[in-house]
């Protein structure tokens, strides 16, 4: 039972880390290809 809990905890932590890394990498590559996004002006 304890091993199963540890396995699920590690799997969840790795899932979070890899998801964040994939999101950052996708943004990085997109910005390299298309350039940095323009700043948006707020009304008011």
C-alpha cells in the first residue's frame, strides 16, 4: 500500500514537471519562430 502511494506521488510530481517543461518549451520555440509578441495597450 505504501509503495503504491509513493508511486502515485512520484508519477504526479513528474507529470507536473514535464507538463510545465512542455508548455515552456512550446512558448520558447513559438517565440523564436514568430518573434516576441507585441505588448497590448490597455484601455482606460
